[in-house]
């Protein structure tokens, strides 16, 4: 915990992952989320990004912003690193998945 109103998910060290999750089931039909975040560090390249997940199951470690490539629910991705060299980062993307699709960063 960085302070009473902030959370640090990872230190400023390469190849680190962090997560913050809720262990209480969310059942509301209508909802709103407001958040502020900062991605920074000591290096000049920065981080790969982060995701906010609304899933039907607990988080499982994997390759898509730290979580498995297939899930049932909503993933909101804040992609800050230009992995493919196309110069289209940073960007924000949302993806709804029924659990049958695998996220592929290159598509």
C-alpha cells in the first residue's frame, strides 16, 4: 500500500505483475466505476499496461495483462506499450468474452 488512498501493484522493476481483486460476488444490474491510475517508473520504456476485469470467476494468472487469455466477462485494457511497433499506443480497449474466445494481442 502506497498510502491510505493509493495502491502500488508492482515495484518499478522489469517483468513484475500485480493484482487487486474483490472476493465478494458483484450482483448489481447497473453500475458505474470511477478510477484514477498512473503508470510510471524509473525506466524510460515504462510498463505494458493494466486491465480492469469483471469476470464470473476469480483471476487466474496468464499472459493477457496478467490473466488467462480466455475468460467469461468484461476486460478493459489500458495498453501503454507498443508491442507491435505500429505506433498505435497507448490505447484503451474493452472486450466482452463468453469464455470461448482467446485474446490475441496481434489482432
